[in-house]
């Protein structure tokens, strides 16, 4: 497992995705239907203006949730091997939580956690 296997993996990923796109272009017929171009939400036809500008605070809040949620996924593998590693695991998770807490403080300082 070296650089050559990484190159082969990248080439295979590009080839597979390119082949899938080409097959879909040749197999599926392109249709232009007015109904397909309309916005759709929960089966209810839209009324009025459909382009609504959302507040960026919702996006920031969702992004922060994803960041902290994904970070917590890393706790399970640590918990599985923590007893066998010993004190080193405790120090590593302390550093991990410190970095996570610093990110939380930064987001709080920037006002990203304020809900409108």
C-alpha cells in the first residue's frame, strides 16, 4: 500500500464515475417537461415567489451541529481501545476535547450559536 495504490484508486474512481455518467446520457432520453422544472415541497403546489432568501444563521447552526456530531463519532473507537492503551489514551482524548472546546469557544465568540 503506497502511492501507486492511491493513484490506482483515484483513477478507478474517476473512471467509474465517468462511465456511469456516460451510460446515463446514452440510456436515458432527455425530456423537457414544465412540471419537472417547478419547485416541489411535500406534495403541496407552491404559490407565490419560490426563491426565498434564508438567514445564514441557520446554515451556520447546522454546520456546527455536523462538526460536533462527526467529532463525537470518533469517541467510539477510542472507547473500545482506551483500556488497552492506558494513560496515553486519556492524554490523547484530553487533547481532542481541548481542541473541540476551543472550536466551541470560537463559534460562541463569533456569535454563531445565537439563535436569531
